[in-house]
């Protein structure tokens, strides 16, 4: 019997990991397992002895540990989890990892303003799979890079630069990689925020059943003399008034918003300015606007302008697109867990290649935490053994309930609540569901309690 659920999870998710040597494979799995048991801990505190700590540093310094190999193994595990999903949502987004407090790390670049004076680190662009009911299922694509300091300050030259030579080309590259990874029998909906409002993204050929849902920020020209995109949408009557819970950022609490819905089909013309392929032709899309009326004092009114090639025949279709876009928030949550939960920006590794290897390893940990958080909300009646080992849930039950555990495991929702309470969740009226932050704290405490239980049992047996 495995003492830790993370052991089984790592064995399942990284069963196809191939680093060219089985010893490296085992060491990589061990690192992920230990970080998953103690999210946010440093390398020196995660491992139990000096030998393991030194072995970890050696592996992170080994060129044979290719981040792409780790991401590929995680991608294969994610695709396996899509077997029962008819619709796969894939939000993609970019985040910045700032190592300004550790400027000696080699290979990093500027992350701040036009002169590069603010920020020092690297950028990460990720795409994760999410079920239609809002459960993160794993990583599908990830790419990281550092900016060349000599290219900073050339913002005015962007219109004279080909798309394939811009950082924004990553949106197209990721879209192609995701489509290649997701089985063709799945309805694939890739979701992007305003950075992904790129005409070429809509124009690239895609397979049947593959769609885009992008939050727009550009004013675009439509077919027809002088026609413009958003004035055309705003001229439509309100199709529906509705309420929705919205998130305004990775760290902000959810709130209820009263919204108005407008939508219509549009024929969007290619851009006139900048360097674009002359063969581009108009693209048929559906435009959706969601506007908040009477926002609470101090809150930014919601205004979502969405472009999609999904069929939008009526109000139900438009509302479904809005609900799907709201789940884009999970990619922000993933990056938040990487930075605040796994604390990757506090790493003292001294070179970009080592940081990128650590990033790939910790990506598995961050997505495990997200999966547990949202599975408990969407599938709370499932037995808790989908996320906890027998020993973990029994120890957790006894610690919280102060009595021997039952024969049958409790529901996942209940076990996750107990775990969150270990992490400081109070569960008061109005507190809502436990979040990922209290869960990563609870996991650390649970592992300490399990270790204490095992040690006490050994002492009793030897007495």
C-alpha cells in the first residue's frame, strides 16, 4: 500500500517520462512527489537528507533533464484524462517569473517596461486542459523564454515586424500544438484573453470541431462601407439580462455581477496596417458583448467583448460561450499557484536552464493542486480515494473527528474540507468553497501528521 496519494499520482502521470536513463526518471518522479507533499518548500527543506538534496541539484544541472520531455509526459497523461470528455476547453496565457532578487542567474532577461529597467526573469506561456464543468485536467503545452536586452525599446518598430518574429506569435504556435495533441473526436475550444486578439489566429486553418474563443480589444473593420465591429454589436438590442459570479484576478474574491448580453454574426476584414500576409481574407465570426450595469462601488464594471467561430444561433449558445470564457480564469490560477504556492520565484538556482527544468517539475505540482481544489467542487460526491491514499484519509479523519475512521472512505468534498481546515480554512458563512491556498498549507500539515503516525506505529511495534 502506498502511504501517499502523490506516489500513485506521480507514477500514473509520469509513467511515460523518458529522460534517457531510468535512474533520472526515478529521481524526477521523486522530486515532483516531494514537492507535491510540501508545496512551497525550498529544495533544502523538501528532502530528508543531504544525499537527496545534492542528487536533486545534480539533476537540475544535468542537460539530460529536458523540460520538453517532462512537459511531453504530462501532456500524454492529460490526453489520457480526456477520454470521457466530449468538450475540452483549453485556456492559454502568459505570465512573468521575476527573479529580480537574484540577478546573478545567467541567461535571464528584462521583464519590465520599454527600457527594461523594471524586472529581471523569464516569461512562461502555458495551455491547460479544462473540463466543461470547470475541472483543470492537466498541461497540454508550455513554452518559456527570456527577452534579449538588446531588443528592448523597439516598440515603435512592431508594425514593421513580421508576426513570426514577434513574441505574439506564441499564440499561434500554442494553438497549433494544442490542436495536434487533443484527439480529433473531441470538441476543442481554445480560449485567450486580449493578448490573443490576433487576426492571424482566427485565419489559420483548423480541423473540424476545433474553435477559438477570444476576448477582443481591437476595433476591427467589417465588410460593408465604414462598418466597425463594436459599434455594430452595441447597436444590437439586449438579448438577455443575467447574473454571473465573476473573478477579477487570481487573488481577488468572486462577486456577483448583473450583466447584459448582446451578440451578432460579423465578417471581420484583415488589418490594413502593419506587416500581414497579403493573402489574408475576411473571416466569419460571432461577436458577443457582456456589459455590467450598476457595478458595486470600487469595482471595475465587467465588459467582455468576445470573438468566436463557435456557432451562436441563439441566447443559449451565446451564454454558453460566456460561461466557457469565465473558465479562462483557471489559467491565471495555475500561474498563481506556480508563483505563490510553489514559490518558484524564490528559487536560488543560478542559470535559466536550471530554472526551466524546475518550472517543468513544479508545473505538475501546481496542476495537481488545482485539480484537487476544483474536483472537490464539481465531483464532491466521489470517494475521497481519488485524491487521498487509504492512510491519508484515515489519518485525516481521525485528526479531525477524534474517533476511529469508518470502513468506507468519506466523499471527496468532505475530505478536502478537512484538509483545508488543516490549512487554516474557517468555513464560516460567506467563506465559500476552500481555495487552493489553504489546501497547499493543509497538504504540508497532513504529510507531517502522516509521518508522525508512521513513526509512532513503528515505536509501538518495536516496544
